C-alpha cells in the first residue's frame, strides 16, 4: 500500500461485529442532488459554493479513523459566515429584515449558550441518578433495608452513625453472607460486560485517552454516540457495584462528552462545524470532572491541563459555564441528601505544623512511585489482554470480579465501596462515627496492618482490572490507594507524637489539643496518587481544595503534588491517558513533550508521492486512482517532469466532483480532466463544467448534452493554498505546525517543486524510530523477556482452564464441555492476531462505511467494521 495514505486511517483496539451501511456512492449521489437543488434555487455564487462545501463536509463525517483538517474546517466556517452576511445584507436591501429575522439573528448569536446550558443540565441529572444507583448496588451486596428495599444503607439509617436495626444483613451466618457478596459481584460484572460487548464496545474503559484524540481532531465513529452514552450510563453503576477496582470519575468524563455530542448534533450550527463541536466537547469534559468531584473550577482546569490541545479564552468561559450549570443541577438534586456533591467531601477546621512537611514529602514520593509502577505494569497487562484475552472479555471481567470479591471481603477497608472508604479515611476522629475502630488507640496496630494490606491488594487489582471491557476509571481507585497509605502514615505519626509528646520535633504542638489529624494525611495521599497516575498538578490542587474548602491545606497539597510531579518525571513524561494513546497507536502529538531531533523534515517526509498533473489525465485514470484505497489526497503539479506544485485535492472532494460531473451528463472514460485555472491553462473556447462559479463572474453552466467537447474542470475543488514548507525546515517546527494549526497533511516543496509530503503519522513514526535507535538493544531484550513471560503466563492460564473444564465435564457426566468452546475461541483469537500489525504499522481502511463521525449519534463503529491492512 502506498505510504501516502498514512495521513488518515487508523485501527481501533476493538473489533465489533460487522454491519452494512449506506455505500459511498449512494451518499455521493444524495449529496450531489442536494447541491444541485441548492444551486438552482439560490442562483448566487457564494451560496452555491457554500452548499457544495457543506455537502462535502457531510460526506467526510462518514470517514472513520481519519483526522480533521482544521485549516479546511476554519475556511468552511468563514465561508458559512460570509454566506450568512450576504443573505442578511440582501434582506436589508429588499426591506425584508423584519422582527422575525431579528429573532433568528438573536437565536443564532445565543445558540452556543443555549446548547451549553441544556448539556450542563443533562450532565447534572445523569450524574445524580448514577450516584444514587451506584450507592444502592454497592450496598445491596451486604444487606437490604427492611423499611424499603430500594434504599441504600445511608438512607435506611438516616441520622445514625454506626448502622441501625432497619439495615439487615442477608443472613446471620457470615460464610453465607460472604457467598452472597461474591454472587452479586459476579452477576453485576457479567451484566456490565455483556451489555458493553453486545451493544456498545466503545463504552468500555475510561475514554479519556480517546476523547483527547477526538478533541484534537481524530474521528472515531460511535465513540460519542447515543448507544455509547446509554450503555455507559447503565453499565457503569454495575461495574462499580461489582466491586472491581475501577472508578466512575474517569467514565463520567466520557458520558458527559457523549451527552454534549448527542445534544449538540441536534443543532445545525454544531452538526456542520467540527471546530465548534470541539468547543462543546472541551466544555463537557470540564463538566464531567465537575460533577465527579463536585469541583467546577477543578473541572475547567482539568480540561485545560489534560484534555484540550487547543483551549482559547472563549472555550474556557463556556467550559466554566457548563461546569457551573452541571454542578448546580447536581446540587439541586442533592443525591446524598447531605448537601454534598460527592460522598467523600469533608471539612477540616484544624491547622497543620511545619514538622509535618517531612511526612508530606514521604506521601509525595509514594504518589510518584505509585504512578510509575502502576503505569508500567498496567501497560504490560494491557498488552497481554490484547494478545490473548480479546475473545474472553465477558469471562475476564466476571473472573476479575469474583477474585476481587473473594480477596477483598475479609478486609474491612476493601469490602466497602471505594468512595465510602475514602469518606471514612478522610474524617477526623472527634466525631461519633468510628468505622472498624479506626480512631481507637488500642486498635492502631491492627488498622495499620489492615490499611497496608488494603494498599498493596488494591494496587494489584488496579493493575489487572483497569482496561478490562467494562466502564472503568482509575481516578478513584488511585485516590483510595493514596488515602489508605496516607491514613497509615497519619496513624503512625499520631502514635509517635503520643509516645514522645515532649520531643523537640513536636514542640509546636499545643497542649490539650489534638496535634495530628490522620484524616488530612489520607486526603493528601489521595491527591498524591491522583497526581502520580495522571501527571497533573494544578487541577489536582484545586479539586482537593474544593473537596475540603480548607484554605490552610492548600500549601501542604501543593507540596505533596510538587514532590509527586518531580518523582514522576524521573520515570518518564505523560500520565496513564498519554501512555494509553501511545499503546493504542492513535495519531496524537502530545504538547507536553519537547523534542530535539536535530534533523530537517526531509528525514521524515514521504518522497514516493502520487501526484496529479494539471492537464492530460483522463476520467478513467482519475477513477482508477480513486479505486485504490491507498490514496487519501493528491498534490496537483503542473506536469510530471517539472513537478511544480499548484495545489492539493482530497480524495473526498475528488470523489464528489467526479460523481457530480457524471450525474450531469454521460461522460466518456476518455474525457480530459483539468486541475488548473482556466485563465492560465485552458483555451477560452473549451466548454468547462463548473460546480460553482464566482459571484463576480457568474455565468450559465454549459449543456453537456449538446457539447462535443469532453473536458472537465475540477479547479473549484482544489485547495490552491495548501500548507507547504521547505525540506530543510526542522522537524520540531513541523510538529509544532501540526499541533497549532492542525492540517491533515503538509506538502514539502523546494523552489516550487514538489519534494514530498508529511503527516502526523510520519512524525510519530520517526519519533519512535529515533527513540528505538537510542535504546534499541536494551529495549529489544526487555521486549523479548516480556513476550517470554507472557507466553508462560498464558500456558499457566490454559492449563488451569483445561483442568477446570475437565472437572466440569466429569461432574456433568459429559453433558457440559467447556474445552470445545475454549479451543474454538482460541483458534479465532490466533487468527485475528495474525492479521494485526504493530502500532502505526501500515494503514487500516474500512470496507464498510460507518454512520456519523466525531458528530455521530448512531451506532457508528459499535455496529462493527471489517479491516484491511497492507502497505
């Protein structure tokens, strides 16, 4: 396959079932008909050109796994505004600009704020219901409320601190309760995984990595669609209720962005324009974090720091407003009936002492080490899952839930839901509530051991659970791990103070006043772990401040997060979301990385470029080029000898132009096609087919049915000002152009002569090659050892599965044979693995076209696709 296609198509880690959708030809025919109707009814050059641009943009929304050209999108928006201004001016001139038109103009201006308000309210309502359902599902595993089965433990025992008689355990026999707990966990996980696999594969995981790429311009059909929103909202409480070491705060960003995408698609202004959709998606990401943590300002900063590569002032203001509306609606619904937006929201009224900075630094170091350790091993687990377990998604999630329930139930801090655990660990000890003797000095050793075990066990389950095919976040699990470690440190410091109250080290403590507050250490540990796993700083400090409202603890939080950041940077840049982008092979240039390759762009560019001469090409030759999926666009040159660059035409634009010309009249395959301006190349006596004409030089289209000429002019579809650079321009500067301007392709020319082209994918491939050359031998050895270890683990799993299947077959008298299905799935899995390439290897092209792109509400890729790979 020609490398020129590298600019656009990428594969997904998911492989849903295939569903046929309308063909490209049918959509092109429909678009041509619409454009002709618009041109005939309008009669104005700009309006007709705008109509054609809109139809081409509509076709492009069906192109999955492509990148949006932000330069063309901006030009299309300018054309839309110009057309609207001319229409408005025409109404003024004719005296038809009445009060109805003024209302329409006002609605057009306020449409952005109306959309943001509706989206924010929908996100807040959804978050409130998900909080209520999640708490009930988490508590139902332990018991039920006798006064109302639909009540969770907090609502059942309202006003009580340590349980009540109305909340009843399932049985009085503890082993039976243990068994019921495991059964509920298995059922919840099985249901969630089945829903995800059957209806919306994109609902699995956190979604933050993919949303970062989508906001940057990568099209993933159905990822933000209605079915993804629906299944994510249903399966997320089930996954959390199953007890899996996953959180709902990451997926809350996904369902918030899905909500914004689905609602904004109802408005033409956002359905047509990708840049305006990007503003909405950035605002929705902020609202998702705001309702997850009860932190509207933190949500805006999270969207700025982590999610958006392009964040102008207007987007920040709309993100703030969307987060404000969502948080206000959530507060009005008051899902916990405590006035709190999240369960683990606390308030501290004590100050801290400078000697505690030593222990804060320890917590910060733990946060950095935790993030590096979990990211390293989780990526290895992800690679193993992708290679061996892709066909056993439901079984994997079910077994993980069973193992988590079996191991975690005996530990008092792992048995309960993670947000409830953090609420307990954050609290001060002076209140009436005391879970598991956490505040009793006689139980300190037992609690320290229990908390350390909870920390280690939770880390293990986070590593193997994050990435399984259920809605799964990593924010809250990381915060729970940090809280358990931080509380352990706080208990130890409190014990040291009580054992040595007269020590110089504790001289700043006031007598007869509690000096150490272990809950604050848990709070700081949660901040450290969250910062360590995501590599974010400012937004973590603000989120934790909004959770506590304690101004006095901003400085300790900044110290902890700063130490965590410094330690994390020693093990590589980028958090778990950035590592997952790299792992999935998405075309994303991270603006957090500073490169110094020291080479010109000619080292990374493609030199084997298929270009189109301005004249002399027949219609048959053009269709032959379009029949090859290898090409996503073609530079236009004066001739093949001089290679003088004239412009660039995309594959979609050329397909549309050919389809429209053929619809106008029957054309001979030998009809000549021209791609240059008629003023410079063509004779004025030659009839030319014009899709649209300039408003200053408007003329009637020729009648091809009577014409003997066979020349077709595709000039109006050409981009005459493509972004081009000199071959000696530094590669780092070109990568910055991709980040800041966002073109799909950059042409390389020298003194007007086409030398090659470069895309984001080419830049990434050169980056990977440079890094591999720097650490080549060591990386190959590590990779070999990892693959060998994965093979050994897989052999052990196969042996265990074979032993279980034999036992089940024996117990059932041969009626149940698990080995047959196991072997069959394994064969399919091996066949799929043979068809898969490495990250950024080759190009994946769809055989079945999918339904809405970045702006899809429908099934999109959830319905499936068939991939073809090659070079």
